[in-house]
């Protein structure tokens, strides 16, 4: 794979960035050449410790704390869920007002996109923490515990702190509830808790992932100096739009006046929308494939070895303990976001300390994202839930694992492109076990089975309504191969399915 030549300004040779789009074009089939649609936007051109472990909390060991946490969870669950939305930030703005605007107590990096948001957020957090900044991270949904959504210093807040934060803001939540047409939703209350917890800590910087869209998302009361847009594809089309461009219109709402926009490679219509928004907000744009990206990538034991081109220069020999080209691209986006946060590319013509960057990326974990949780046979968990995520997982598994037979365990929500998701996995799965998770949003197992039969054929589909039975059946199917044959199991379809499987498999 091509590398950048040495950068030498002394002889007047062209800057290698001028052909950077060609190099990144070798990495992806998304069109990197967006220069023709810049529409006059300015673009970036340049002449604590890291999180530990997999950071997924178990239930509290103390029965009283566990009881109190369950009471908080029950009160939150009594509110509008994350799929019932009123497209407005009116209620969250009212909550911020009565709380004293806690979200303005620290700078923020705001992340939107369709796939890769949480992994990118974790990478950004790791980089910032390794540069000795105290971090707060707010992501959704959670894999196992609601407390995962609010992290301080690279780890989920304790159950005790989560309970305390909820009790602290509850009187203000009730005050807002009584003054609005609708009560604050589950997600709005959690967002208020996160912003309050970050101010109370206090953090040096908050890394915030949108829940859905951007313009009217509850998180969008922050004034982030760096807006990150991961790849946009079709998801939540009933709420966000039916084309990448329409969806980008909602997601572009996180771009604030004179911010820096770190833009992953996008479909051209989505890029056009984002760049137009940047012009309107006088924002500076850094585009993957032009100002930054993946220069080279090779599979390594336990992950991959990367050379990344940042806004300030090249970062060689970066070990990332995550699989797949999509994770390499997430790493490039995360690096550019942190460089932009530190002013590299606009104020400073330099790179971050490369050894610190290496340390940070080597520490990254992303539970439920191509996570190996068992051997003999190998069982992998991946929270893909739309066709784009499925295709990324298929490519990464083919590259990193080389199974002789792979059995899928699939449990999905009914509001997704289920057939498109299954079609992406059809070439990879020898057999598939369809099941459901415990969520009320879970797709009826018989309906899922009917679609699976259309895609895979009746002989390749097995139905197990209970997830524990589905896991056992899939492992049995994998073990039917000779023990040295290299068979495996992939559990996928939903973050909830993956989280419940993780608990069942003892990864608390």
C-alpha cells in the first residue's frame, strides 16, 4: 500500500497533500474528491492516562446500591423512550437554564454520523486523556448498564455517582416537566445528568455523541469548537430523511459558528450539505481524504498497524487493537479531531507527540465492536444494526479471522432495514440462528425468521426465541465442525442483543 514520500519544503516540490485523495482512494470506495463542491468553504491545510480495560460495569455488589439504581432506572424508563421523539431542544434548554448552564463550563467535541460514533468517541477520549486532560464522555446506547453512557476519566461513573447525579437534578427535572407540554424524555434527562456530572467533576473537555440526528438532538445545547461527522448512511430514515443528503441536513445542525468540522469520507450529497453548512457558519473544514486520513494499514496480531496522516503531519507505527478498515478510518477521524482541538492545522504547524499518540491508540477498547469473548469455538460480538455496519463487519471479519465456518446469531429491532442487514451477512454466514432480545423494540422472532429464510433459504435458518438457547445452538452448530477447523459464532443485530449476550457469556 502506498505511503507518503518524505515532506520536503526546501526544493519547491508539491506538497504530498495535493495527491492525498489518491492515496486514501486506495483505502475506500467512498468518493474522496470533494474539492469541486467546497463552495468557497475554508479548509484546513497545514505547512489522567488512557482508559483502562473494557470499562463495562456489572450490577452493583451492594444490595442497597443495586436497589437504588434499579429505582432510578425505573423512573427513567417511565419517561418517553429514545424512539419516541418530539423534534425540539426546548425542554433540554429549559433544563439547562434551571441547572445554571452546566454544559458551558467546559469545551466540547461533538460527534454525529450514522456508524462509528461511539468507537470514534472512545478514541478521542483516549487521546485526550493520554495528553493529561480530564475527560467526560457521553455516548449511547449502552451495552450492559445505563451507567456506561456517562464516563469520567475513561470509565463509566459509579452506580453511586449515577444515583447521586440523578437525585441532584430530579427537582429541576420535575420543575421543567411541570412547565412544558411534554415531560422530559429518558434521553433528555440522561443528557442533563451527563452535563451536570461533567461540570461537577469538573472535566477539562467533554466528548459528546448525539443520540439521533443533530439539529434537534438533546445534546445540541453545547457550543462545541470541534464538530465530528462520521460516515453517513441510511438509518432512522422515518425521522431523518430518505437519502444521505437529507440525513446530513439534520446532522449538520451540530456545526456552530467558527467551529472546526472534521468530516469523514461521505457520499457526495451528504458532503455537499455539510460543506454548505460550514460556509454558512464560517466554519473550518478538515476532510478525510484531503487534509487527513489513513496512509497505510496492515493486519497485526490482535488488531492492525497504521500510518495515519493528521492535520499536522504523519504518525507512523500506530497499533490499534481493533479490527477492520472502518476502525482505521475512525482512528484517523479521532486523531484529526484532537489535533483540531489543540489548534493544530490552524494555529500550530506541528504534530502531536507521536509516542503519546501511540500509547493512546494502543489503549483503546470498544466493547461489543468485533469483540472476541470466547475461544473454542471463537465467539465474537458486534453491535452492527444497519446494512452499513453489517458490511463493515463482514469485511473486517474476512480480513482478520479466516473462519472455515461462521454461524450467526441475529436479534434485531423491528424499525431497521432488516432484510438489507441480513443480505450483507449472507455470503459470510454458513447458518444463522434468529432470536430476540428482551427489549420491547425487538422484532418478533417469527417475522425475523421469515425474512431470514428469504435471504438464506430454509435449510440455513434456525429459530430460537430465547437468546441463551440461541447462543447454545450456535455454539453447537459451530462445534459440529472438526475441533481444529476454525469455526466461529458472531452475535449481532442490536446493541441490546450484544449486551445481553455479553452478560450471558460472563463478560460483566
